[in-house]
C-alpha cells in the first residue's frame, strides 16, 4: 500500500509541476544551429538564413520544457554571447564536421565558453553536425580537435554526438542526453 501511494504521489507531483531547462545553442556561423532548432521544433527542414541576433523556441520532450536560445555565430555576434549566459542549464555547441579550416576557431570559442564563470554548471553537448559531408570529422576526431579530452573540465558533464540536421540523425540522442544531464528546474 505504501509503495503504491508513493508512486501515485510521485506521479501527481510530476503531472502538476513543470520541468524546465534553458539551453544555449552556440557555435560558429553556418554550423547548422538554426536548422537543428527548427528540425527539433517542427520535425522538418526549414529554409534558414544566417541568424542575426537570436531565435528562441520551446521544445517539449519527455515531459521537459526546453527553451532553446539559438544565438548567431558570425564574428560580430560572438562577443555578445556572454549576455545570454544567465540562468543557463545546458549548452549545445554545434560544429560543422566538414569545416576543417575553422576547427581551431571553434575550439577557441568553445574554450571561452568553458571558462565563463556563469556557465560553470552548464552541461555541454557538442553536436558534430553535417556527418554526411565527404571529409567530415568523426565525433572522436572532433573531441580531439576541440581538446575535450586534454582539457580539465572539472565536474562538468559533457558529451559529443554525431549529427545530421537535415535528416534528424543524432538529434534526439542528443536531447536524450540533455534530459539526463542538465539540472532541470521545477516550476
């Protein structure tokens, strides 16, 4: 009887409370951030243009309300990223797996984020996007190039996920990881 009552109360609590997480989606321009956002939101590939400023979308997944802040990744926008850090539970850093020419720049930008005090508790999901490109880096190579294995990340939870925004491949696996690794807020 006690176990059944406990389960009922737990279910009642989950049904009446809203679980939320604020996710900051960053990365260099043309990495596929906006395509990923709208693929998750609508299930389809949307026609996108370079993001000037930001896009905000709420995605309900596994009883969690994820609010994604997709912030433009072109050079003039990157210094403004710090204004979006407040109250962030998770970061999704999107990298174009085929853009070997800018992987060092991506690593430098990621290191800046990882050193930001306001993001110290934010879980990190790296999406190695565009895996369909002929010379795409694998997720293992991407982790190496971004220095994730050599860098001291302290207690930060992190994961790298191969992805293809146009087909949706790897995106829900990334969301599953976020579900279990970000500090979910109860409202």
